[in-house]
């Protein structure tokens, strides 16, 4: 370790010393090499020449320097001399003062104002700031007047290799397929170096692998990682840990380095076939297992993962290919063997199957390695189970005539025990399917007999369930449906399809069809219905009507003459005999009612009642309807008139829901004037103390009657008007009979103690006769007429 440290220090300081030897002399010699000095080196000499010779010269810049450089990270016991500034105006005396300004002036860079030497006071870092722009100027030391215009120059910080390479994006993760060929691209890494990439080799990087060989390699300059070994197997090793180094200085000795890690994972490819864990599998199953139930699992292992490990299973050989099936469990990749058809221990006791497992996704690159499939043998043993009885047929169909005798045998069902022991069987009827108990069954031989009479017209089909039970094990039960069809016999007579009532016009014609009737029969003959119609023997020579059979199995009723009259006979009854074609034939007699009616000229029936003839002549049905409508209209008018009169005679009462603010109430009585003290209590207006009781309002009609409230305490005689109004306002607010709207209440009380006196004539000691109205004539022409009237009154009184 000490040797390594010494070597690194030598690598670092060697170029610095060489650079110092080559750069510093050039800096010191620069003013001498590039200066352009005037014959007189001071501004005073120039001034003297101008005065003596009166010759004008063009002023030239006297600054002489090169671009200055300073090494970064240089430190020593004393400040570093960066360079020297000099002007040709400086004769070597101390009258010129050098001033430095700009980036870092006074803090980082300090100038000797006499000699112009510039020193770096601090360690510089090029990665923080690569160059500094400064301004220099020469001024007179005594007057501080500038001798030259200010000039800019740059101090550049020269780079040294002080920053190692860094992998900013590390650590890295990459994948590459297994079994890849040599040189397969894996990933690319990138390192950065903060040193100057232009100056020297400080930022020139070279990449190498420290760990991970011989599996992977890296390009030294591009940092591309590739596979270095062929056929790397993921199943052998899946993950590799690779260490990458980046070294600057072109990889030479003394360069700085940085490392990163790359985790490389081999991804799976389908390079392994499935393989059964064992070549022979044994399973046993009960013969009564339900269809679709799994009876066992087989497993073919695959070293691959994911999609490459998925396999499908098939039965390729065996004596049970149609009895069993195999499916793949998507979660576990197992082969599940299921029962496809029912098993029978008595028929076959074992099966042998050959099962194959094959990869679903095959990579053609590895087909040369062999088929990606495997096979195994599966032996299945069927075990005996106590099975329920088995009927000879899954369903039974029996037929019986509806007139069959009771206890007659309708048919027979049979069943047997499929087990080797062959238990006896007992039969029974599920009474839930034969609630009326119309059938019985012999428990020993399964013969079904009739228990109650049947009627096809009530129910044509009967569906019952027969139960077979083993006598040795009552839990073994089987059921079978039995359908019993009731056959028809001719036991119902035909009859009219509906109650017919025919109508015959008085002015009808002979031979006119009065009515067409049809018949129905509840029986159902094989060849269909055919009815025979006839009149009763005593009605064969009926003088009024006759019948005619139609081709569609219906009957037409015809009139023999036209001399029918409602006054003579209103209703005719015509008995008709209907017979069927069954064996034996059945017949019935139905009566047709025929009414004689009045018809229009078009043959439309208008009235069939005899009472129509007693109506006054000339009144038709339309006239009767018109008369009835007039009567109803008169009744409506009378009702409206009575209602209006009732509303008119009602007293004027303001309802609760009416707004009295806009109602004008007119009274027919007149008051007696101020001298009438009998019409109302004038003391109420004169003295507010006189009202203490409850005075009901007469401008509204209250819905509820309230008890009179107690009056407030008497108000003293010296009450003020404001207090009086507040008292009355409080009473109005608390009055439950007060209306819910605004109202104006006028009070005649004017208060007491007014300096002006009362304006009312009530209780006044003077009268109109004592007053003088002469002043009215002084009020102008508008009051002239009023003054004349009062003057006339005075003169009349005097006379």
C-alpha cells in the first residue's frame, strides 16, 4: 500500500513540475518578447518631447503580457506567482501604481501595485471555475489619474488529474438469454470524469473487467459488455456479478479509477424437455364416482420456467381412452385424470393408459437435442361399490282406456341390482306424483294397476314416479318416470258450442237463414267429429222453421214463411237433436230460442219487445232520447237557479280567508251627529281610562271563540299619548282575535295638558253660534263663498 501511494504521488507531481518549468519562464519572458517600447518610457518624457519639438505622435497601448495560466489545486507555503504586468510607460521609478479588478481580484488574485506581480492566494479548482476575467490599469501613484485605458486579460486554471471516473447510473442490472453465442450484447455502461477532456489525458477513460471473467468481456473504449463463453446454462447458474473499472489517463500508470457492479441474469429459453417423475402411476377409483371427478394427478417436471415450462397432457394409448380424460392444471402444471363415462366394476375392473406430456412452446434452435415430450403409464383399478337398482328402461309409457275396469293391470316396470350380491327389489309409487291415488303397484313384480276410474275429458295424461329399493340396503334407491296416457271412448254426447238465441225479422222472406249453429263433443275420435242434426219426431212437420246440414259440420235454421208477428207470438222454441258418429252413437237434444223482432228495411234488428207497440204513434227511439235530454237540461237549469238564489240571500259576512283591506262595507243607518250620545259610548273617546274590558272586533268572523281577556290596569289620568298608544299596541299584539293583516285604528283621544288646548268641539263650552267667521273673507277669493255661507248663518240667527 505505501508503494502504491508513493507511485500515485509521483504520477501526480511529475507533470506539475514539468508544467511549472515550461510555463513560468514564458510568463516572465512574455513582456520582453512582445513589448513595444517607445523611445521614452514615460509619459513625462513624451510630454517634454511634445513641448520641445511640437511633434504630434499617436498614443499606443503600453500593456505587455500573454494569457496567464495557473495550476489548479496547487498549494505551498507562499502564494503562487501567476504572472507580471508591465507597461512601457514605467521607467522603473515608483510613480506608477498597478490596479487589478474583476473576477476574484483582491480575494483570489492579488497584484503588487509597484512591480505588477500577480499572485494566487487560494487553491483553485478548475471544476468549479475554469477561467477568470480580470481588468488591469496603470495609474499615477500621486494623483491616481489613469495613465492608460484599462485592459482585460484572462487567467486560465490549468487542469490536473484530480477527479476519478464515476459511474453515475450504477450499479447496473442486465439480462441475456441463456445458451447465447460468444459476443452477444449484454449492456453498456458509462463513466464520467470531471477533469478537462481537452487538456491532457485526465479525462481519457479505459474500461476493464475486474470480476466476471471468463464469462463476460468489455470493450475498453465503448464500455459494451458481451458474452465471452458459449452455452451458458441458466439451470446451472442464473446470476453473475461483474465488476467494471474505468481508469483515466488512458489507462496508464498514475491514472485515477472508479468501479461499478453489473448484475447479469440469464433469461430462460426452452432448452429442456418435460420429464415424468416416475414412469408408472397407480390409481384406484370407486365405480360409482361422479362424472368429471378427478381420480389422480401426474406431473412432468421441466427445468425451464414460465412459458417454457408449460406442458400439455394427452392420453395416446390404452383401453380406457374413451372412459377417461386428462387436463392440465394451469397453476401447478399437473395432469389431472378425470372420469369421462360411468364405470362398472362388474363389466371391467381395471384400465391401462399411456399418458404423454409435451411442451407447448418449442424453440426450434434446440430441436436437435431431442423431442420435447415424455410418456408415462397409468394403471387404474375400479373398485366395487353398492349400486342402486337399475331399471330396464329410463322411462316408461303406458296406455289405458278411460272405461278400464278397476284393478286392471296397466303395465309393468322391471329393475335389477347390478351388484354381484344381487339384492331383491321392492317397488312403490311416489305418492307426491299421485296425490289422488289413482294407481297402485305390486311391490314384488312391479305391475301397475288402476285404483280409481279415469276420465279422459278431465285429464288425458298422468305422470307418476316409480321407486325401486334394495331390500338389503334401503339407502340404495332408484326412480323412473312413468307416463300413462288415457285413451278415449265415446261416452259424451254432442251439444251446442254455445247458448244460441236467434232473431227473426217480421218482414223476413221465406227460406231466409235465421241462424247458423255448431256443435262440440268432449270426446276425441280418431277420424274427427261428424254430427247428425234432426228435429224431434213430433216437430218434423214444423210449419214455421226447417233445418239444413252444412258441409262444415254446422246447421242452418231457415224460416218457412214471412207472416211472423210480435203481437201474435214473440218467441219460438225449436228443439234440435244432435248425434255423433261414435260407437255406440251418443245424442242430445238442444233447444234454440228464436225471437221475432222489428227490423229496418235493410234487415237490421231495431226492437224485439212487444211494449214498443203501445207507445204513441209517431214517436221513435230518437224522439224519446231527445225528450229525455230536454228534461235533464231543465233540471240542471233549475238547480243552478236555486243555488244562485241561495248565495244571494246569504248575510254579508266576511269569511276568514278574505282580505278585508279592499272590501267596502256600506251601512244604511246614519248617526245623529255630535249631539247623538246614544249611538255609541262617547266616553271611550273622551277618556281612555274608561275601557278595560274585552271588546270583540266586528270586522272579522273568528273561527275560534276565546274567553275575554282581563283588561290591563287603569291608566292614571296624567297618561301621555305615547304611553297610551304603546299600551294599545301591546293589547293588539296579544289579541288572539286580531286579524293577521295590518289595520288602522283611530283614537279620538288627544291627550291632556296641551298648551294649545283641545281642537275637538266635544265638551266645548262654546258653540258654532259663538264663533265669528269674518276672518274667512280675509283669506282670499277661494274662501269667499265659505265666508258668505257662515255670514248668512249669523244673520239668520240674529233675525
